C-alpha cells in the first residue's frame, strides 16, 4: 500500500520531497544527473540510475548478492586486531567509528561461494571504509584469500575499489603491495584463474599491485582506474589530460584492461570465465 502511494514519476517525487515527510530509504538521488529515484527501481536496475545509467557505489554485501548464488557465501578471516604501527594520532578512534557506521571489520570482505554452482574464492573491497584504503589488515585478508584459493585450487575473483595505500600505516601499508603480488604469483604457478573486477575508483597501491595482475581484467563502465588521480597528474605535468583519461573506456581502448562488463551481465560473464 505504502509502496504504491509513492510510486510516482521523478517530477512528482521532487514535489513530494518538498512538501511531505518521506520515510527514510524510499528515494535515492543520482549524484550525476541529480534525479530523485525510487529506491526499489535503483535496486532492480543493479544499482544503476534508470535515468542516466550512472553507477551507484554499493556495499560488499550488495555486491556479493549480485554475483553469488543465494546463501552460498561463507566468510573467511573475520578476526584481526587493529593495526596502528605508527601510533598515528586519532587513527584507532577513527577505525572504531568507521566499523560502527559501516558494520564492517575492515575495507574488504573475503570468503568462498558459488557462481551458478561453481566454487570460487572471492574478495570485495568497500569504498565506505576509509575509501577502501589498504593497510596491514586489508593486505593480510587479501593475501589469506589468495593463499586459501591456491590450497583449495579455486578460481579467484577480487572486486577492487580503493583510494590506495593507507597513509596512517606508512611503510607497513606499502608492503602489502609486494605481499599480495607474491601470493598471486603462487596462485598463477598452480595454474589457477584470477579475475580482478575494477570498480570506481581503483587507484594507488591497489591498482599498482593485485588489481592489475589478473589473467582476465574486467571493469565496470566509467570506473576511474589509475595510480595518481587526474588532477594530481595535471598539476604535476602542467598539461590538460585527454577527455575520459583513466576511465575504464580509455583503458580498454589502450589495452590496459580486457573487457568492460555491465553489472547486469557480470554474473554470467564470471560464470563463463571460471568454467572455461
């Protein structure tokens, strides 16, 4: 009943937002076209804007529900103490706060599940947790995921989303680049498949390590992918960058990634890859 009452056109929705109290979560606003959208329409459209097609950032749990068979996911590596090697001022308090707000232990969830009945090791990074930055715990969890995938001879999928290395942990954070890359080398030597899926944004130390070491590298449409951001590069070289520089479409054209896949086709595409 309530759902039908609020199932309105976009213009009607805007008027209602101005004139009435609307239950939380009933509508969402697209940050690209500024359209007010019915939340269920966004969800049914794979968290993309029905008006302009732009992608909403989504949580790891939402991502897992989109690509894994229902009820198949078993989480790994859930107990890690907080890492604060530099005793960085206010860092522990910030971590505790973000944990409470996001209901996540860290910026990545790892585990095992099935895609159309085929077992797969999977990791999903979260932009909500300190912009998916990689510190010691993130590196440990991803390394553990890769090592267990190798031991159990499982194909591996990692959804990458990160602002890069976590500066509050200094060199300990940067070490995770080598650690994850070494684990992936052993996974590759075992003859196993690794597919990273690059989402918006995938940058910094994550992009410079496990995000770009896949056998097949997929990306979502429009994802920002690069080491340093476009504004930093422009300020450094003093030149204007090409239109769409570091977006998934630009990288596909220049051979850095293998395929751009819409969310609606992602489960099907991954299923084909892990079964081939």
